[in-house]
């Protein structure tokens, strides 16, 4: 089902105007006094379709391989779809706990996210924006701490 949804999103994206963007992803996992940080820079595509905005980019996960990411942003919430060496479908709703699955080379894990912050800004004239997502994550019944993802993007230089 996830592959079909990703195919539908990709097909819908091909029919709309795509804006090539440069994407910077910063993630932090806070567990007690310990923090783990990751920083990625890649190319992506920003798509506006109806009332939804999509940000699509590819990342390489060390030891796992390539992953395609599609982030759907609407007034209702954020949906993250991942496919490739790992796959995931997770909805983020402010103040709510949502359930999803995470498939990795090591097996399938169930997950619950409780979203406490979500902010999306986009300046159409400058073709730049950012997304902030902060949530608690329980993976296979284990609390994995407080996760924060900051994504900044800007129109790619021609």
C-alpha cells in the first residue's frame, strides 16, 4: 500500500510545476542529557498541488543505503513517506499521538509519535522556506526521546 501511495504522489508531482530546491536537514534526538545530531544537505523538489505542499528529496543512510523522502504539508498536519532501504508512513498532528510502521533492513517496527511543535513557512517570491517538527517517539514500545527535525530549502541556483 505504501509503494502505491508513493507512486501516486510521484505521478501527481510530475503533472505539476516543480521547483528545484537545495535542502538542508538537521535532526536532533534528545534522550536525557545525551543528544545525537545529524546534518544532511541534498537537492530536492518543492511542489504545490491544491492546498498541499510537497517537499521531495533523497538521502543516503549510512549502512542502509538510499531513501526517497516525500513530506506532504497541509493545514491538517504533516505526512512523511519514506521508501528505499527503509520505508515509513507517519502522520504528525499537533498535540496528538499517531501510530505508524517503520520498515528497515533489520525488520518492521511499530511507532507512535506525539507531536508538540509544527511550523512551516514559505516565501514564494524568494522561493525559500523551512519546516520545524518536534515530537516524542516510542519505537516498539521503547521511548527513544525527543526528536526535532529542521528542514530549510531554497530555490536551486540555475
